C-alpha cells in the first residue's frame, strides 16, 4: 500500500468521509444481512454433489413425491409388551395422523413388531417451501397426539422428518449464539492483549460492521446469483470474519502504536503504519480468500458454496479493517490506549520483551532447535492413524441423544434395521420388472419389502428395505451391490438413491474434493508467498512448515476425538476444511513475520532481522492466534459433532502454528539458513550479520 493511498484513509478531513461512508453502507446492509437466514438452503440437495447418482434420483423422485416431502416414523414401545389398550390407542393415532393437513400420501399401518413390544406408524408429511425449519413444528404436533393418553408408552419420532426436526433444533439460534460467544471471546482476549478498558471497542465495532456488510453481500448473491448458502457456511462466516478481522486489527494497531513512539502527529503515524503493515495484511487476506475460492473446485455443493461465502467475508473484513478502523483510531487520538499511552520518543517495549528473550535462546543452537521441533511435530502427526473421517452416523452427528436417534434405536430393537430409511430405485418404465427383480435379489435388501414399481412419465420408482442399519458400512456395501445389479439391466438407465446412498456419495465426493483441492491450495499459497517475498527458498520452506503443522494438528485432534471426547468418527469433509483453514490462515502468521524479516534485512542482515522481527511481532501474532483460535473454538458450543471437530482442530492448529511453528521453527530456520532464505533475490547477497554501526534504528525522516 503506497503512502498516498494510506494517507487518504487517515487525513485530517478524509477520515470523517471514511466514517460517514461506512455508516451509510452499514445502514443499507443491516436489513439485508438479517435476511440471510431466509435464503439458506439446508435441504439434502444443497449438500450433495450435483453429479452424484443419489442426487439424480432425488430429482427424478419429484415426479412421484414432492421434494418437500419427508417421512416421519412414529415409534411406540413398551418393554413389557403392548397391551390391548395400547394397540387401540396406536390404531386411533394412525387415523388421526391420516387427517393431518400436510400429508404427502396415505398413512399406512400401524405395523406391530413380531416381539409384541413395539409399533410404528409411517407418516409422509410435506414440509413445504420452509423445509426443515418447519419440521420441528409438525413433529411437535405429531408428538403431542402420540403422547396424549400414552399411559406409560415410550414415544419417539424418527425417520428423515424426525432427524430434520432435531437438526433444525440444533441450528436454532446458531447465528445469535455464535455471534454472542464470538464477541465475548474477542473482547476478553483484546482486554488481555491491550490492557486497556476502551481500545477493544474499535476493533469489535469494525468487525461487527464487516460481518453485517458481508452477510448483506452474500444474501444478495444467494438471492439473485444462485449461491448455495447453508447453516454450516453461515456459522463459519461469523467466526471467520470476527477471527480474521480482529487479527488484521491487532496487527495494524500494533504497528500504529509502534509508529506513535516515532511520530508526533498521529495521522502521520497511522499513514506510516498502513504503508508498512498494509501489504502484509493484504497479502494475508488474499491468501485466505484465494484459498477459499479454491473450494469452487469441489464436487460437494455445500463445500463449493462455502468457498465464496468465506472469501467474501475475508475481503469485506479486510476493506473495513484497512479503512474504517484507521479512521476511527486517528479520530479518537492517543487516549484510546489509556492507561499506557504511547508517547513520541518512548522506548519500544518489544525490544526487551518475552519474544526477544525467546529469540536469544533459539539463536544459541538454531539447527538443533528446528530439527528437534520438526521431529516432535512429525511424531504428533502419527495420531492420524486414529482419524476415522469416513462420515458420521446419525447418532454420531449429534452431541447428545435427541429423540430421532432414540427412535432409530427403538426401531432397530424390534424391526428390520433399515425400516424408515428405504433405498430408492428409479428406472425406465419398460425395464421396471427386470430392475425390480435385480434389486430384490441384492444381498442386504429384504426381498419381500421391495415395492411394486410406480410409473409416471415413463419413469418407474420403487423402494426396498435394508437388512443392515442404514448408516453402517454393511449398508454402504449393499448400495454398491444394488447399483451393480440394476446398472447391469440393459436399457434400464436404473439408478439407486435414498438416504444411505446420499451418505455414501457424500463420503466419496469429500475424498475427491480433498485429493483435488489440497494440491491446488498449496500451489496458490506458494505462488503468493513467492510474489510477496520475491524468493523461492523461503516460500518452499514456509509451505513445508505449515503442512507439517497441519498434519500434527490433525493427528492430535484425532487422538482427542477418540480418547477424550469419545466421538465415534469424523465428518468426511473434516480433513479438507481443517487443511484449508489452517494452511490459508496459518500462513498469515508466517507472512506477518517474514515480511518484517524482509523489511529489516537490508539494514541488519537476515539473522539479526529474524530476531528483530520475532521481538517486534511475537506478542501481536500470539494475540492474533489466540483470537482466531478462540473464535473457532466457539463452534464447539453447538450440539453438532462436525462443528465441534472443526472448531477444536482449527483452534489447536492455529495455536500450534502461532506459538511453535512461527515463533520457534521458522525463526530457527531463518537463523540457520540466513541469507540463503532469500535466494535468488538480491537479499541473498546481503551479509547475515551487518556491522553493529548499521543496527540502530534510523530517524523517521531517514526511514520513511
């Protein structure tokens, strides 16, 4: 960022124009941001790969059932056996369910279990355009009917509609919960960092403006541009904007405070701070934004949609933190730092702080330090063998035991395992008989459960019941066998879908996305670092350190998931999400450190510059890491395993990257390799340790 551009945001008069501009923008954006929830798409197809077989089946099913239709299964259970009164009540309930205004078809049953202890009623309900947001209301109404006069019967509502209701309850209030928790974490960390009771207000206000504006932009694109937004991406947007935005604020404020010790005029101090810190902040934001955009290569709709959502949040956050925040800071003056206001000519405290002492210790044996650190990180990565990222079952998806899961367990105790989650098959009408025969003969499908084909518009539709639990490996094997059999029917154009097939296709798409996107992100990060640092060796080393940090963080997380938190597995998208967030965000701290090393190298040489950079940036980068880790850890407040896993893995990885990789490993490599880090640029010819006569800081005029 040139000084002329930086001066536009911090001028004595232009600062007020900047503030007024953002006041107008946020006034316009506020009402739009509140509508973001209304355009979220949390239906199955918003998560699925568009080309997946199960997605194609869902589209063809629309000819037979509304895409808004989800079956609910009402389960009645009495361990001592159903009485005659119980059976009469259950039969009466089935008739009442058959009179609901939101039915998609007739209500069959009830069906009583062979052991006489349970019964089920299959209720096909239509959720309407509101989707799963309405599921809770309908399920509560059905539960009230079932529980009326139950006389000790255990009542559960499961099936896709029951799961949708529990998911909607888990996401209910997600925006306000995440926002309040995130703001609380940011405020506490900023109070600790700044040791000022008032300074934290300006970064938090700026982050709030950034989030509001980002949500408004995303709403408009989702409404009129076809962008897929769901509750997951909207939740991640909140923590990402506050976390990354506050990071940028910390770095800018730290450099501004440093310049206030060198300049009498606070406007000049901010101009210089923006001029010096701006390029590193812009490069960091560009790395994150472009890394997120790489998610557009994903097959999975939910993953592909997250890319633009996150990138927009980063870009808007960057714009606010480099314009509004500087204008606010120079408007209020030095008193905002109270009680320790930086005065012109005062000593820079970082020169004798904790990180200066850490640098001195590392300098005694840099090679031993980076080798030892690398070995420890590699050992932590061994925990990856404990990572089971093959998807979560319905039960594992919730941190708790919601009613739909209890209902699934009750069905499994008394009925065939796949009841309530049928496998769907579509084919051409002419070959429907042959397809039904092939489908019914598939091992793992209960032959007697396969329905007669229903035909509309030349397409035949049938269903069958799994003999295995619908989210088990055995069920997935059955889906593959069924596909092999029906695909082999000549001219049938048969396809297999249903919820189990959806889960299987999601797992495979996640594996494809991971194998494709990870190399692309690494290449993008490498190119950005090369352009920023104007070197080849340093970018290669920095990317290697971040990858090592990622595998170590994921290894430790896998151990915690299994042996501390007791999670049954991990979401199939976890490795990709954690990689993108940790590499894109983790490289930020290396950028902040290495741009300062590069700035100081011409005056001091690489080795001395590395120590100066660590001392100057150590405190603020650590604080930035704490903020980002804290905001991602907030995801663990939600009762969903996938969010808790992402939150923990990213939070731990950020702390590992901030405290160990950036401060110890990268600094030790700088000290050991010295000027060779900058090969083949001109800095590679600068001696590692210049004479001490050139080490003192230049005056403001000479320096700037």
